[in-house]
């Protein structure tokens, strides 16, 4: 049997299939007002890094306010990763408040999140 015909009947190794199907999607996140949100995304990491450089150069954002995350590219995967990062940020904020003064910190945190009308 010729080699070309034999290639069509050869089984494909599962690890090769997984590499082809699962592609990494890179999302550039920007942190504004303490919350992360997606700004740009692409399957090519270099493109996302280039965009990050442009934002650093022209927008005035600090490097600590930019983050590149990796997902499978679905909107739900991006949203869940962003939500997890925002949850972490809120936990850090609570810890900062608690470290300085527990009772006053809780009151200040609650007032900042739920202002009372007077």
C-alpha cells in the first residue's frame, strides 16, 4: 500500500488531537477603580503583548494595572476568570481594612460600598 494511502488510515494519537483543539486565548485586562475588565484579546500572545505596550505608552496606565490572562477563548471562560480576579481584589481590600483597625475598617468598608442617604 502506498505511503499516502496508509497515512489516511493511521490512527491519530489523542495527545495530538488535544493540542490542535485546545488553543490558548490571551486577554488583556485593565484594572480601573479596583475592578479588572477585558480590554483586548487574541490567540496570538505577541499581538496582545504589543497592545499592552501601546496602552502603557499612550494611555498612562501603570504596568500593575494591566494583566494578561489565558483561557480557551470562550466568553464564559474569560468572564469567570475576570470574576475570580475581582473577587481576589475585594478580599485584599477587606484584609487591608481589617489590618488597620477591625471595627472601624468594617464600618468604613460598608459605608464605601453602601452609602446611606441623609
